[in-house]
C-alpha cells in the first residue's frame, strides 16, 4: 500500500491486487458502480499483468473493505501486491 496526503483532512491510499480471470461485462458494469462509492478515488486495470489498483480515502475505508467491494463486483480477486 502507498500512503500519501493530498488534502489536509484526507489520507489517500493505493492498494493493488492480482486477479485471476479477465473481468466479464457484468463485472465491468459493477465497477462503474464502485467508482461512485464516496471515498474511492480511482480504479485502474492493467489487463496485461492482470492487476487492479484502487486509490481510496483511508479516513473512510480500510484495505479489507476495499477487497470486499472488489469481490462484490464479481472480480476473481487474488493476492494483494506490495507497492514500492
């Protein structure tokens, strides 16, 4: 996880996970809803490496909540990656 302060009252975190199978169309529609969750700042896919990265407000969420939100979309979530 990467920690950084963007605004005085928010601590932004970024977490990355590997996923096993490519997201389906239904999963991608669910991600559109995830992007609307207050506190989730950005969701990025690296399809070549099968990695998803999520930037979020740590004052609102902890990493296990983000993992649960990702799993709820139907994504075949794998291990959390260590970000340098």
